[in-house]
């Protein structure tokens, strides 16, 4: 393993035109994490006045944070939070703001998965309300639900993992966007373009381009 290769971590924050997660991946089996949701536009130019985030399986210990809309309203089933809603009393002309809404939560022990959050967005102007539900698996089938990537706990430096589920190359890029380098045997992946060039010309090293299989043993440096 050519651990002498060194790179600087590159954080990726893809833009989106719907409710999405701004805070990056969450850490598996860790409590007290803050997940930040951003709403980049209203509905056809209307102002967003209400957001409801439904709490999926695998998420617990939920508490809503204050937002630009004020305090949230929490709905429970027994002691379990099922949804958190923020709402403001008046609307603004146009769609000129970028509100953010945050949850403090615990993620289940499900590394290398992604958890979808169904969000209901209400927008308003002088003509009335428009409601959009973001609950689909991806944009090709409709309003995509934002998905929370879940990564295993890790420390600065080298971390060894056995991958529990198969990952496509696209998923490798997503889950390891903030890593320095990932090794599987003599194959290496990095989100850094300059170091990817070094991998390509290093004798005995091949670029990791075919994803990861369940059971693969990998070393990841953060």
C-alpha cells in the first residue's frame, strides 16, 4: 500500500434546486449530530412559509432547532418524534431568501447507506398556497427526497473498514468526498484531481474505478 501519497481533503457540496441537506454526511451510531436542511427556492417563485420534515426509520433522539421561522412544532407517536414543522405567519413578495432548518438527532448503525427524508413545503403569494411534497427516490421520477449519507465513525489519519454493502463508483465518490485517499489492495481512489493524476502514474498502483464489493477491506485516510 503506497501510504506515502499525501493529499488535502476536498469537500463536495452539490447544488440543488429543492430542499436538500447542507451539512454533509452523518456519522453512524452517533448521537447529538446537527443536520441542516436548506430550501433554495419556493414554488414557482412563491415564498416558502412552512416546512415539515418527516422523521424516517433509522433516526431517533430528534429535536428541532430554532430557525428564521422561529420555534418548531413537534409531532410525536408516544415518545418518538414523527415530524418537525416550522411555519411563519406572513409571506414576502418574491422568492429572495434561503431559509435553513436544523435537527439534532441520532443515526442508527447503518454505515454506507443513505436515509431519505420526506419533506412537505408550503409556498405562498397573493394568489394563494402551493404545496410540494419531496418524497421520490430521485429527480427522474419526480420531487426527490433529500438523502442523508451515513458514514462510519472515523478519526484523523488511517481508518480500516470492511465494507458491509456493495457500493457503485458514484457511491464511493459520495461517501468518501471528504477523505484524503481510499485504498483497496493496490487500487486507490481520491477526490483530489491532482493526486488522482499521481495514482495513475505510480508503478504498482491502479485507480479504483469499479466501486466496492460487500466484504471488501479498505483503508481510508482523513
